[in-house]
C-alpha cells in the first residue's frame, strides 16, 4: 500500500503538479487568475438574488451568511468533480513511469485548497466592509479547513480510482453533487430544518464541515469542539479506507486506460 513515506519522497512531484495546475488553470482566458475570485463572487450574486430577493429569505446580511458557506462548498464540489477524470487525463504518465498514482487525486485536493485560501481574501475584505467583527473563535478556522481538506482527499482518492472502471461516475456525481448542495445548510440556516429531519441532516458530513465556517465567520461563535474532533477522526478513518481501496484498484489501471 502507498505509504506516507513514499508520498513524502515524491513530494516534489506533487508540488510540481499543483504549481502546473495553478499556472495553467485559467491560461488563455481574458481574466486569467482573477477567475479564482470572480467565479465564487458570480455564484454568490446568483444565489443571493434567488434566495434573498425572489424567495425572500429573511436573514440579516444574507450575502455574507451565504458566502462564508458557499466558498468551502465550491472547493468541495469542484475538487471531487475534477478528481473523477484526473487519472484518465494523466494516462500517459500512469502507463510510462512509476510514481505513487495517489498523488494525482491529492494534487487536485491541494490545488483546490489553495484556490479556496485565495478566495478567503475576498471573504475577509467583505467581512470588513459589512462590519462583521471576528471573535477569538477565528483561531479554529485552520482546524475547520484541515478537516474539510482531509475529507476531500478521501473522496478524491475514491472517485478517481472508481472512475477508471465506471466512466459514468463523472456524470452521476454531477447530479449527486447538485442534490448534496441542497441537503447541506448553505443557503438556509440549520434551524429551518424540521425537527424530525434534524438528525438526518447531521448524517451528512458536509453539514458538520460547513456549519463551523458559518459559526466562526458569520456568528462569531465557537464551533463545537466535539464535532470538530469527530469530523477529524472520521476523515482520517475514511482516508485510510480510501488509500487501501486505491491501492487495490490501481494495479489494474494500465489495463483499463
């Protein structure tokens, strides 16, 4: 099985892939790197118009309420969608040279994470403009981000391996992700969920990942430390499962691609 030591030995290759992706992602486009900021802002405008104006979602400063949860969701959804094709897109490398194949989906997660960090520059500027004051709970924001990163890594690893054998996964995942968005309290507060469905919503791991962002950045509250610990442990366990699954499936990659 791919070990952490092997990943460490190939860390330069991993970082090179991330740098290449960051350089080429928007190459040739008019706005270039600015799309890192423009894309989430455009989505924010669309959702704000729909939910605050048309559907009259009566929430104070709805744009910020939405933005602090939407940005982590964009990272999550974009990363898992891109991971499905990453092995196929690098089929020449997979066939010709040896390297830990698991670097491919991890590089997608890391690239997306860096993009999210850039996006948070806009979040903090907006918080200042709207005079939303941060509390000491901001010290836990890196913990929340790491929890999400670990969860995304596990999903990326699983989906990148499965898509080699089930090419329809990319299309199915697009539909699942759309439904997943509305089953996560992003455009609405969790207290709007009917009591009989409340526990079901917390079976969705993204609920426990997204809510701490909002607690810290919008409400200025301390997120549940127990919840943060549980998500961390769950993500680590899921990553172990994902690494084992990937290791077993990658032996047949060359035959399938």
